[in-house]
């Protein structure tokens, strides 16, 4: 056999010359035989037969096929065969590359630390992951392993396969399928394999045709060639280990106040501390290495020992806060609340599983992690550690300490503690209690707190302290006395005592000789008073600090302080005292180096006894003695209730909550008000002689606050001697110059409102024991604010004597210097009317004397109605030039008959204007002309009269009056309702209103009540001549002449509601009625004693002005319609 060589690959052509050597002999017998032949077999098929002269054959085959051939020599009887050789049409090349795991996560191969290989050398020395079970099959599903071996170069281990045949020259591309078989499909699943292929056309020139990649598949379909020989085809396999998830967890506070305090345990693990019962959020975050399906994340809790780091493993202690079973992608978050933090240490940790058996919770260590600390110690098996550091860095654990927070909700004080004034640190002595927190702390940490009361005004909760005086003595060690420190907590800063003491000194005076050490200043919001002793020593003498007492001086008001003595042991009424002995705890638990750490505390309970073998007051060890602090109550007298708001460094103390609160005074601070009620005599003087010996008996006395409101429960009734006593008056109702709203007034209730009312005329406040004229002063209905000298204190008595005038509670009306004409008049006259008025219907002002009046007349036909307690003599004018029309003995009652006989005739001349609107052409005033007579029907008059925008009228022309006629349907029930106050602009001008309709002056036309009670207004203001230019409300400027009734309407009805009363009205003009005049208003006892219900003031120019108008034009007789009527003097 010559060529092609056995196993040759023929890459240039698919035609080959099969060449063999001639044989050296054909046998001894058959050497010359004509039957000698060469027989060529290709693939064991006889392909050609040649004689001895031919030793070659041209054969054409198929690219990519491998052929076998051999030559048989045949001499007839015998034959012999050559060896069988083979050849292949086409090139061949292996596939080479690396198998690696992307450990560093950069997405590519990073060197031998990520390379895989078989275990034997040479590749084993340049790979980190060795496994002999790696296979590469072609095609997929074929059980033949094409992996031929491993090599090693500078980049690490690489594999190579058996060569693949190329069906053509080396440049020919052929499709190849290669399947990567992982040594452990569970740990390295086929679904998580990535591959990339590149072809190198010449040495060093790869990727010329670009890489081909596959993601999440272990089967590579590639096109290979042999253009660069064995270095042509490069196929890289990236495998992904099914690693367990990693997870971290944090405790997220629900309030900035509980932001978590990190403290170090024995092993340095952080601990978050939250109040017991609070709600806290635990947030876990998990991460996967690959995402191929749903996975889950839980947040769980177990008890925990922070020193041994041991958590139980039993099912009962395992509490799942929540499970997120819908995780997807590479990251998952789960946040769940622990609705009530439990006391003690607990470990909150994540539990996570990826896509292997998630629903059943069954997995493999490679697909699930657990934050339980027992995973690292081997106590918990079958789980990977969730810590992302792959060594326990505590990131998968959130250790929480549930700490009990001190509360003082049950600490209550007296019902009437009084803090004064609001928003200021000034108090009464009765408002201050003394309080101390039981500061035991089993966590051995500094106690910090802010005390808040259950009332709204938190400012000034703690009275300002001006001075603290400590009485102390010492025993010395090596000639040096104890250092005495004063630490003051700042409640405004969460109870922090500061980084250094407020004051310190060395005590050198030797026990039992006590000396006073005084610390002055302005100390606000003091939440703790501690005396520290930091330098105890028992070398050449036992160094001790002795405290006899301390004195705390605090403000009750500016310039006025109180001093409280506190002893170094608990005293009823003073609050508790604690001694926290021993050295301070090392950082970070002490509060910036202070000594009160709450570790070895004890309450100092008695003066004569001892505690721990040491007499009370002896600070025999280093430590701190904690004294009560002053605390004030609310201004409204609420129960004193305190709550501790956690502030500053955690954790809080674990001991009992609080000591009892003690108050230094009566639990219900009150005083008493007493006195006598007198009637004032006719001298109208407020002094010992002016106050009548008559007493007001069986009449109620009440205390009212400074706003005039009755104080509930503080009432009494005068006895037969006029004496009264009101007990249990809270000290809130006493005066103080800094509190205008504080205090009370004594008021005597009215007697019978149908008869009269008692009006306070004067008062006297004692301490004088007898009526003292110099102590009496004028007053109004109630006494002024009750006050005495010295200041009212708890249990004291304030005496308030009251003097009163007894006024008739009867309405009264009056006509000032004028006349009333009517057949009948209904009115009232009080026996004692207002100041400067006499008890007559026709009146004059007493203060101006007789010469200041012109007097007046009242003409009536029928008897006058409703005289009350008066006689008919009071109908007559008081003073003036007329006399009563009756005889002196009262034998005859004269009746004036003429008034019921007069008639009215409406003018009809050319100057009569019908329906004129007085608003036209004038701004803000009604305008009339004295030369005209104005006529309206009822509706026409009310149309302009009811306009609320105009309240004044003026009269043009040569004269000062204008006449208005208003006609109406009397039979149809029409009335003329004057419902507005309309005034003249000039006191000399007047409208004369003539009508056949009943005239009703509405009860809404009245003097404003605010004006009645205002400064400078009195009864004389109703009749003042200047009044028209000053006032408008409640005044009418009209002469009213009606052939029907004239009535002043009233809203007062004591049978329905006597508190709805009338207010006065003043009419400037005259009232003339052919029927009757009814003055019905009633001001009740509120104003009846001071004002008339109706005041009618005479217009003196009426008759001269009427005469001028009537006679101005002789051609027009009866110009006004008022000039012709009979004046008859007819008496019966």
C-alpha cells in the first residue's frame, strides 16, 4: 500500500489515486500464470480488477466520508490481501475552550480561580473546580463523550474534543451540535448554562466572523471549520452554581423617638432597643444569583441570648411575622410589623428559598438560606447562611431588646392644685408637689426621661429654682474630703443631666459639723436633683459624704419665693429619696460620666434607721443621692397625672415604675367668704351711718367669676340677721395682680321681680371685725373682686358686707315739659323714678329747678288707666304755671270732654301734593317744603318711610314745619306702623303727621342697649336738646295727630319670658289722639329703675309755626286743615 496514507484526510479534492506497490512474486507454480490479478476493494466492495501491469486506481468519493480500501492479489488457486487502510474526504478540527463559573460576577472569564477541569494533571494545576464527570456529547442525546482531554496555558485550564470532520476543504463550514453535561445537574442546572463560540480564521485572529452565544441552555449549535487547524473552533461554557439566596434584615423604627440604640454585646453584635409594646417594622431584603421562577422570603423571630448567641430551634419558639411568596427576579423585599415588642432579647432573621420546591418549603442547602445563628454553628443543618459576607457578619440578624418604659400614669395628686399664671413658672404654694422617679435600671444604663402632665399647658411645669443649699459634712481619707457634685436634669432636653455637674466642691468640714453649701442661679425645667460623690476611698481613713438636708428655694411669683426643706430619706409629703451607691458603669452606659447609673440603688426610707448597714444621710460609697423635684399642677384644677416620655439614650429602666407623689398642703385648698347684707337708708350714703340696721334676709348670695358667670356650687342664703357664709371656695377664685381673670365677686340675688329689685349700692371688705365707715365704697350689682390684706390663703376667711337700695321694679313713662291730648291715657308712674325726675306724668328735671321748665297739661276724658300705687294727683304737672284741675279735697273728678269732639278736615287747595317721594333729588335725607301739604295713602307713605338707608329729614321753605296727611282704611284694619327711627336734621324743624289710622310705634324702635350701658349716657340724655344731632337709634321726631289710637308696642310678657324686655324710646313732639294713648313698654327690673319706658319731649314751636303756615295765604282758608276746631271746656 503506497497512498494515500492510512487515515489520511484529503482536503484538496474528493478524487484520489489509490496507489499500491506491485508484489514481488506470484508463487512458484503460478509465476507466469495469466490469471494473476489485483482486486481493489473500497469499503469492502470490489471496485476494480487489474492485471499485474496496473498498481493504481482513481477513486472519487463524497466529501465528509471516510473510506476503507485494500488490495487482494489473486493467482488463481490462492489469494492474499493487503492491510486495510482508510482515508477521508474533508478537513477535521476539534472544538476547544474553557468551562468556568463567573465567581466575581463580571460577566466573563477571570482566570484560573473560575476555571473547571478534570482532576488529573496537567489541567488540574490551573483550575479551581475539578470534576471527572464533565462530558460533551455530539449531537445532543448521544451517549458518546466527545471530550478528549484537558490542557493548561497561561489563562488556565482548557478542554479539547475529538476532531469533527469538515465535509470539504478547511474553509468549509459545517454544523455541529454539542451538549454540555454538568457533573451535578442539581447544583449546576443545565437551564443556567451560557455559552459563546468564536472561530479563529488565522492564528491570533479570532472572532473574525463574530461569536455566537447561547443563554440558559447547555446545547450549542455552531458552524465549525478547520481553516486554522486545531485552533480554529473556540467554545466557552459558563456554568452557574445554584447558590442559595442571601438576605439582610433591619429593624425600622415607626417613630423617630425610637430610632434604635445600638449597644455592643460581649461579641460585639449590634442590638436595637425598643420599648415593650411598641410596633416596629422589620424589613428583609434577599438576593438571588439567577432568576428562573418564583421564590419566597420570610421574616421570623426567636428568643436570643446576646452573649452566647444561641436561639432555640424548637417549633414553638419560631414565630413567622410574614411571608412573601411572590418573589421574582434577582431581588425580593419583605416588610412586616411586630405589633407588640416583647420584653427581652429576640433575634429577627430572614428565611429564603429559591425555585426548588418553594411551594412545599423543601429544598437543598444550595437553594435555601436561614438567618438563624445556629446555621454557622452546625446546630441548624440543611440550610445555607443568609449572610451575604459568607462568614457571619450579623447582616442576616436583627437583634432587638424589648425594654419596659417607665410610666407614671397612675401618679395623681390633689383635685385643686393651682398653677399660676398660665404659661409662666410662677405658682402658689398650694400648687407644688414633690416627686421622684424610682430610677432602678436593670439594664445598667442611664435613666433619661421627660415628664409630661395630662393637661395642656406644659410650659412652666417645673417652678423656677433660684437656690439650692446643701448641708453636708465629711470624713477624710489621706487628709482629703469627698467631692460633692450637684447634677440637675433638664426636662426640656429629655432629662439629660449634662456632660459635667452643675456645681461641685470638696467638703472639708468633718462630720458631725455640718456646713451650708449654697448654689445660686436660675434653674428652669429641673427634672432631677442629684448629689454625686465620685471619689470614695478607704486608705488612711474612710472618706464618706454626709448629707443632713437640702433646701430648695423656688419662685411662686416675681419677687416672692418659697423654701422647701428636703431630707436624705423619704418623708411623707416630700416624695421619695434614693441612694445609688457604687462606682459608675463604664461607657457607653453612663450618661456622659454622671454617677447615677441605677445599678445599686436603694430607697432611703427612714431617718433613724439605716440601709445596707449605713445610717440615713451617709453616702458611704461613691454614687448619687437623688432628691425629689418640685412640680406644679394645672391652672384648671385637674388631678395631677404624669407620664414619662422616653428621651435620649436607650435602654430604659426595668424596675418598678414610679414612687408616690406627695403634696405639701391640704388636698383641696379652699377659703371661706362670709358677710352681712344691709339695706341702705334714705341718706343714700355708704358709711356706718348710711347703712341701715335693717338686714336683707332669706335672699340668695352667690359668687361669680370675673366674667360674670355664676360659680357652680358657691351659693348661700342670708339668715334672719342677714348673714351668709360660702365655704370651700377654691383658691383659684382669689385675686392676684398677675392674673386679671382670677378672682370672684359676691352678688346678692334679686328678690321678687314683680315688686322690686335689690341694687347693690356699696360694699365693705374686712378683715375689720366691725362696720368701719372708712372701709365702705360704692359698687354696682356685685361687689368688686374679693380681696383682703394680707393675701387670701388656704383656710382663711374673707368678709364681704353688702349694702343695697330697694328699688321698685315698676315701669314708668313721662312727658317732659309738654302736653298729651287724648280721651284716655294708659301709663305707669314709679314712686321713685330715675335720677332728677319726680313721680309725675308731666315732668320737669329737678336738677334744673322750677324756672327751667314751662310746665304742661294732660287732657283726658275717661279715667286714666293703671295708676299703680299713685293717686290721680300725680297726673298733674310738677311745677310750672298750671294747677291740677281738681279741688284740693279730692271731692270731684273732672273729665275733659272736648278732646273727643274735635274733627279733622283734609285740605283740598292747589298746594296739596299727592304721593310725593321725599327721597328724590336729595342724598341721604328726606326733603319737604313748608309751603306744601303732603297727602299719602298708607302704602304710599310706608314705601318711602321704610327705606333703611335714610334716617333724617329736612324742611325747606320759610317755615320750620311740614304737614303730612296719611289716609287709610280703618274699617279694613289698616294701621300705620312706625318701624324706624326718623329724625330731624334741625331741632327747630318738625314734621306733623296727621292720620285717620291707628298709629303703632314698633317695639324695635328703641335705644341701643349698648348705648344705655355706655359711658356718659343717663336718663337726662333722653331729653337733652342736643340729642337730635347726636343720636338716631330709638328717637322719633314727629308731632303725631290721629283720630284713632296711638300705641307704643311692647315685647315684654312676664308670663312667657320676663327676660325678653323692652328698651326706652324718646319722642320729640306731641301726642294727640281722638281715641287713646297707650304707653305699654316695660324695661323690667334691668332698666326700670334708671330710665322711663317712653320719654315724650315737647316741641315748643308747634303753635307759632302752625299759625304762620295757616295764615300765609289769605286766599286759601284752612290751609293746614288744622286751624278750625272747637275748643270746649266741658267738665263732668
